[in-house]
C-alpha cells in the first residue's frame, strides 16, 4: 500500500445519501464497508466528518443566530455523525474509537493525541468529532489539524465529484479534470479544494491531499493502491 496512516475527510452532506437531510443508513453501511476493506489491508485510518447534514453554523449566522452558538451546534452535529459512523463500523466488525474536541465523556473520549495514535497502532479506526473545538473553524481545518497531529501520510477528501476540475463539473460539462496539481496552482487558479485556512495549513506542513469520489464502490482502496483515481494535490 502506498500509505501507512491516512485521514479520511467526509462531508456531512455525503451521509444524507438520497435523503434531503439527516443520515441514510444505506450510505453509512457503504462507507463502513469501504473503510473496513482498507483496515483489513493493514491501513491505519482516522476519520473526520462534517455536520452539514444536520446543522451549519454559518447558515445559522446568516439567519440571525449568534455565530459562536451556531458553530457549537455544528460541532455537536459532527459528534452525532461520528456516533453513527462508529455504530456502522462496529456492526461491520471494525474496532472504533470516537474522540471529541468538546468534552462529552458519556459518549466519546476527549481528544488526546497520544491515545489516538495508540488506537491507530492497534488497528482501531479513530473518528474525530467536535471539529477543532473552536468556533470559526471548519471541519476541513479540523481534518488537516488532526492529520498533522497524528502524523498521517495523506488526507483523503471523499466527495461526490471524482477530483478537481477547472470549474464545477456539475455546472459546466466542458470542465476538465486534473490528475495531479500543485498547491500553488490551486491557489493561482482560484480552485476550491478546501477552505483557505485548511489548505494553507496543509501546504505549510507538506501534507498531500487527494480528492476523489467516495460514492463509487472500491474507490477508497483504489486510491490507496496507487491507482489513478481522483486528483492529488502536492508540492
């Protein structure tokens, strides 16, 4: 396998599947099966999930809600999604630990870096919930931060699009896909991969990002096998 330890970033919206909101059990089971497949290959896997299928702090703020309170609600939504994925993985027979940046000891361990790394070494999947624990930071930033802290080899950003394009392929059928692209090119072309804070943090720490379609069965394993799937962003 090309990497030993990965951080998989999933959007909250991805968990909706065909639904308009909430969590689709079928999609959850599919993701659990994909993760189980790579864990059985000896890969150490950490996961960060967004909370957009339940609540977005930014959307709440745009409707008059206090931004800090809205972001805290969004962080709690990521813990709910983390619990759902943990359940799906354990049903599939994968040992899993959920760690939260917000103390919520009855349902999740607090985030402790050394403990997280020990879980990974023992072959457990570690799900990081609660974002960074601070308002004004997205789950993209949380994903990059946690990946750096646990010394992950790469961030895999699972989306519904199969890579990075010159423009939105869902809106422009003439958009062309990049197989590889540098951090500087992404910035100079104004392409959207992650929010600027997360992307810059990844660049400064020389942490590559692979953007791929998580909804296509077997793609996660193909990426880790080194196949030409998705788009790799590197130095």
